[in-house]
C-alpha cells in the first residue's frame, strides 16, 4: 500500500503542473483528474508509469511525491523502475493523440521542488570555489540541500547500472528550481534571462553524454543542471 495521502499528492501535482506551464511548456498526466483539465498520456507494455510528462525541448517524465516525512523518496519512489523499463524497451509512452513520446529524462519532484529541495527542512551546502566552477560548466547547482543531495547522489544515482544503460541516452534525477542558482547559457534553450527572484523549474540529472566516450567506445555518464 502506498504511503501517501492521495488528495494531498494530487494537490502537489497540480501545483507543479501550473508552475511548469507558466513556462509555456505543455504538461500531460497519467490519468484524468477532476481537479484539473490536463490531457493524458498512456503506456504500452509494463504499466508502471510516472504522474506527469513535461513536453519541452526535451521530454521529462515526472514522479510526484508530497515530500511529507512518511513519504517514500529516492530508490523507493518508483523513478528507477520507470527509467529501467523505458530503457529496456518494456514501456512505450503515447500522448492523447496516440503519438509516441520519446522520453529524455525521468525525475522525482515534491511540493518543495520550487525551493530547490525534496523535503520541508534541510540544511544547505553553500557555494564554494569548486562548486562554482562546476556550476559554470552546467554540471550542478550553485548550492544544494543536504538531504536532497544524499537522495540523488547516494540513492538514485548509485542504484543505476551505468554500464548497462549508458547507450540508452536517458537522464535520471530531480525536478528542482533555479532558486539554487543558475549560471550556464549553453543549456538555456529558450535564451531568456533566468532570475532566482522568480524561480523556474530546473532539472538536475546524471545522463550518458554522447560527446564523451570511454576507452571501449561507450558513452560516459555526466552531470547536467538545466531549465526543464
């Protein structure tokens, strides 16, 4: 039995959807809900599926959790299952017109994603010279919250079989926000000014990089931090 309050999770889903749609990005959901008028997507094959898909420059599937203390995050959230089933070609996604959707990223989100974290109260890792250099290259945010850092780096990313899935080309990570700081322009596909005063949705990913190869010719995994 899922450890959630269904109505509460639906409220979070609607908040996140509205936030993303303010960027003129289309959002579709896994089934019809009376509380919104979002179109729906369907799946063929394995029926495990996330709650939302943001149709953008890259299409991002989003698993929504409330962020409450008893909620399951990280490796228990289902996000790894969705990623693996998609990369194993056991699940295909289709929009409301039955057109197949290519999924580029799978991310986990909560009501606190707007603030750049997954939980209500977390200490923060402030920026450092090393972090600023990595942030300037588009790898990571300028700052990160501790619990969120642990969930993504020592939970989700540690559980992925990177050798098996490095040719899949799909990223996995979190939906956070530019409240964490945003420097690079090379991922700013809209070429608009990004302000931390009004945070916009951004995704923190680990993803196979087609431009970087290992000695055996396989794609090497790398970090990305960019607007959704």
